[in-house]
């Protein structure tokens, strides 16, 4: 790699793009700098322009919605399903307007959104579907990998992810024309086969480096086995926690044939246990279990949305001013409740032995059964 003389678009980037796309069951892969720019690139490639609306979930990282703003469109928040934490197709249907041009389902913690219903809804209204698959390397819906279930899908390789190069991202798709457009955008507007200083399209510089691709290729070779181990260990937790008072497991749709488990999430009925979620987490941390409440809050609660109608207009501090949007009364009640009761176990825990999973489950059961002493 060091002797190749290429910093990007050398053999390692090409191999990684091809192998990762194939791993997800897609024909084409277009790498880029990170998951955020992958979404922006995908939205631009799909033809989302200023004035359009794109429906997004509020339970996600900010990039799911901020990328929509960056390309000049407006995010519209639809609530999530209480059992999967992914976009609720029924609420998506309620949020479609004449300005709607796209939907971004997020496969939260590797759990695949109901792509059958979302794709049907998209076809009915002529909408584009971009999957935010930043948690779902390896997840499958009816045997098909995420990212290739809609028009395209984007993945992140940021430091916290199941495979990582510190940063990095990729878009996968089965549409060659879309892949070519996204490649052009990521490579300064150069078209396939054009000269180096020919810039026929508007582009940016989003190139993944050869170093990052080499790191990712090494991890990709282990991802199949690691995904299987995470699934098996999650099943151990499911079996041990099912029916436990105060603990609500997420649903696993039978159409989801493989799940990557970026996190193992369950919901806590703090009122039934008689202790707060913070007290529950504190007790589990004391038992050596690295749980947290996660870092998600409803995206519309962030200042960029709550201050959307305040000025003066500015591309960074007030990018939504003048678009006629007001998020001050936005409310997605399921998301609000999930943000109050979700418990996250990070993905690296699921790479341990099954005996360690039983110990984790034992600690959770212990805290639940002794909850009255923690009040």
C-alpha cells in the first residue's frame, strides 16, 4: 500500500467497495469520508433539492436529519414503532404531503425497519428511499442485505461502529446510474472516464483513503463470524430476560433474517420496578455491566430545529430560517417515551462468551429482583 503511490481509489479502496457491497447483496459501492457525507451524497444523487421534504425518524443520530437540511430540503419527523424503534409506516403515511420526495428509514441497533410497507408507501407516492444503515452492517431482510432494500443505503465506519477505520462511510445501491452520480459527487464532479481536470457536475471531495480501506478490509473478513456471535449472544439475553418484570424486550420481525446488533436494547418499566432508570443503570454498572441510557433524544429537540424560526438567517446557526418550518410543537410520543426508558448494551459486549452473557443476564435479573432495596 505504501509503495503504490496512491492515497485514494487504489486497489484497497476498490476491493473494499466491491467486497462490502457484495456482503450487503448490492451491485455497487461508493466509499466516502463518513456516514454523514454518505447520506448527503445519496440525497443529492436521488435528486432531493431545496423545497423538498424528506420524512425521517426522531430516534437517530443528528446526521439523519441534518443531511436533509444540508442539501436544502426540510426534514419531517414521523414517530417510531414501540417494538422495533424504527420508523412507523403508519405515521410516515400520515406525514406525506405534496412536497414529500423521500423517506429515510433508520435500522436502529441493526434492527431492520419494515421495508415492505415503507417501499409500498414510497411507490404509491413516487418517493425515493434512502436507508440510513449506519447500524446494520450484515443485517438482512428476507435474505437481502440492508442498503439494497430501497434505492440506496448508507453506512458509517466511525470509531464506535461494529467495523471501523476511525471514520469512513459508503453508499451501496443496485442502480448503476445512481452509483455513477454519487461517485462523481464524491470525486470533485468528475464523470466516469473523464480527464482529471474535467468537472462536468457539481461535486465535493469525499474520498476514502487507501489506509482506511485496508483497515476496513481486515475487519470485513471477520464480520460474518462476529455478526453470528452477536446474534447468538443476543439470543442468550433474550431467553434469560424474557418475561422478567419491568423489562420489555424489542420485537424481532421474522422477515429480518440476520441482525448486526450495534447495540442490544431493552425498555425499562421504571414505574413498575419503583426505581428510576438512572438508579437501575447505576446498580447494573456497579455489577460490572456497561449499560447506558444511550445518547439519543428526539432529534427535533435540538436547537437547530427548535430555533428554526429565529434569525438572522445563517447557513450554520440558522439554516432553516425562511423555509416556513416550525418544529416548536413537533411531538412524537413513542420516541419521547423510548428516550425515557431505553437501556443500551454496547455491541462489543456481545462478542464475549455465552457464559459472560449469562452473567450479564444474571446481573440484570438481580437488580430487578432487588429493586425495592434500591429505592
